[in-house]
């Protein structure tokens, strides 16, 4: 009996000593990845790693092809999620306490300011990198060859990224948040511009209905903050998780990232895995008709994802995290005075990523808030279906002609866009010339509509000139990007009180 007890204690001690080994073997069920076979099994058997293929094409690992933009966007989302959960511990979503809890996070909670800064800047960084990622996908033609639907998923993710940032912008319930909320509410209610012009608002007030629905009443208050909070922590992140899962799953099923048909590695690679490993000899046993698996092609120009791809992903994650922490350490997220409906901000500005939209709103509330953004969203979604040319997939700008078209569109778009804005600033528009002009005419003919019409006409002209829908798409997409930058810069730096033009903030009138 005593000997049996000693034996049990000995096994228990041995189990404790081998705890680390046992845990690792249960996590890496195929054992330590020391061979090509075990490296492949690590990828196949792991729930998270299985999102990636066992082998990765060398083109995917080229830094100058992807610049890691998609990965950076995803890692920023992870950082935002974790930092957001930490902030939720202290934040209270009520108009009586929201502002004070944010102040407490900033000045009382240990490390709270850094966490809040990280949450803020990682979120806004997502907008920039998702846009850049989409630009990379577009200019390399990576929305083709079965990837059309994944492009639409990407458009949805960009929209959700902006939405989740905008909802987070309003949570501190300071002056910035309050007046930004009113701007968004006015955008939502902008269809009233049309119903007012047609004289049917009393019968069909769709703008007013959605505005009250978003605010939870006729004025911004506690119901508005609760709605924004639920959007920010549940609805929008939940949708993002779903669309991200679909996005990654489609990439996996589509065979990974695109690659040019003419891809040639800069360095000759040796076979390190696959069906025919280099340390064995093989004999031809039989011949059979029909197509065989791509025996050699799955090895050429590809390497095992473990460790090559995972090593690259880890490096991108560390750089992303380090960049966010350093930026957040030196740059604080803004917070102004508590929200006060009696003291309007002048100018009341939306977050920077919506300032281009706010500039368009100043021309026409309906077209700037609903019409033109809706057209832009529809245009993004339709890109893969209007441009079906399958050549040059995986090549930046397709070819030399694509680079020239993009450069021409950049120059022409910059000149025409700035020229249009300069005309409006110096000479005004219809309302300045004819105060009694019907609003419906301004809704139809305003600088925003004229600019969009010019972009479409220019891209059609490019298609006619080059005989290529791909070239037309490059011209249109390039003009859209440059106009987003110009309109955003206009709203950010050159608009002051009453949305007047000023060369610098020092010229603003002093009261």
C-alpha cells in the first residue's frame, strides 16, 4: 500500500515536471516543427493558423507588393479591441458621467491616458491603412479572378471602420462630440432638403424620421449617447468580426493573394517540401492519362508558411504595436470642455475623415450627405463588375500605360479640383448670385455634382482613348483618391468660423 502511494506521488511529481512539455504537445499536436511535414501540420492543425495555407507564394512575401497594409489594418483592429475593452472598465455611458469618466481615465487611472491614446490613434490609423490597403488591391488588380465578392466585403469593412471611429468620437461627450453628433444627425436628416423643396415634408418626412431615430428624440441627449455607445461596442464591432472572418476565409479559398503570371523570383529557391522532397530518390512506376496534380508547380515559387509567413506577420505586428505606442506616448487624444448645447462650436467640425464630406455638405446637404456618398459607395462596389479585363492581375498599375494614366489623372484631377474650389471661394455659387433661386436647382447643380460629373466624363474619355475599361477605372479611382485628400485638407486647414475660407487659423476673427 505504502509502495503504491509512493508510486502515485512519483508520477504526480513527474507530471508537474513535464507540465511545459505536455502543454506544448497538446497545443502543437504534431510536435515541435522541426521538419517540413511537422511545419505543415502546425498550420493545418491550428484553428487560427489554419486561416493561412500550408505554403505561401514568394510574391506574397515581397514587401513592395503588399507593404503589409492589410496586416497592419488587422493588427490595429486587434489593438483597438483590446484597448477598448480596458477602457470599458471605467467608462460610463451617461451624459452625467461620460465626460468625467473620460477625464478620470486621462488623469486618475494608472496608464489610462496611454490606453486611451492607443485606442484613439489605432482606430484612426485603421482608416488610413484600410484605405491604403484598398488602393493597393485596386492598383494591382487584385479584385479579379474570383475575388470580386471579397472586394465588396472590403468596401463594407472600410464603411464599418469609419462608422466605429465616428461613434467612438462622440463618447467623451465634450464639445467636439456633441457638435459632431449634431452634424451627423443633420446629414441623416438631409433628405428633408428634397422634401422641403417639393413641399411634401408634412406628408413624407423621411429625413426627419431617421434623424429622430438616430438621436432618440428631437434633441441630442442621453438616448443619443446610449445609441452611439451600443453602436460602438456591440453592433459595429460585431459586424466587423463577421466581415473580417468572411474576408480572410475568401482569401484562403481564393488561393491566397494575387500574383503576376510572369512572376520570377529574384533568387533561385531550392525545393524544401512538397510531394517530392529533395533527400529521397524516386522511380517512375506507371503512366496514366489525364491531368495529374500540379506536382512541381506547387513547390516552385512558394515556401512553407511556417516559419516564413509567420515570421513576417510577427515582424509587422511588432512594428505596428511599437508605432502605435510611440505615437500615443507623445500625442494625446483631444478632449475639450463638457458638452454644452448653449455654446455652439464655430466652426463645428466633424472628425477629419468626414471633413471632405462636410465640405460637400456646405454646397448641398442632401447631395453631400446622401447622394454623392451613396454614388461613391455604389461605384466602389461595381468596380470589379465594370472592369472585367483579366490581364495584368497582380501587377502594379497593370502596365506602363496604367502608370501614365494614373499620373495624368493625378495631375488633371488636382488642377481641376483645386480650380473648382478656388472658383467657389472667390465667386461663390448660385445662392450668392441669386438669393431666391429654388433649392432644388442648387441640389442638382452644385460644385460637388460638377466634380463627380467631371470624374465620370474623364474616365469615359480614357476608356474611349485607350480602349480599356481597366485604364478608365484607374483614372476614376485616382481622381477619387486625390479629391478625397483635397476636400479633407480644405475642411481641415482652410475652413474657419461660419465655414468661411481662411489661409490659416491665425486669420480667424477674434471675439
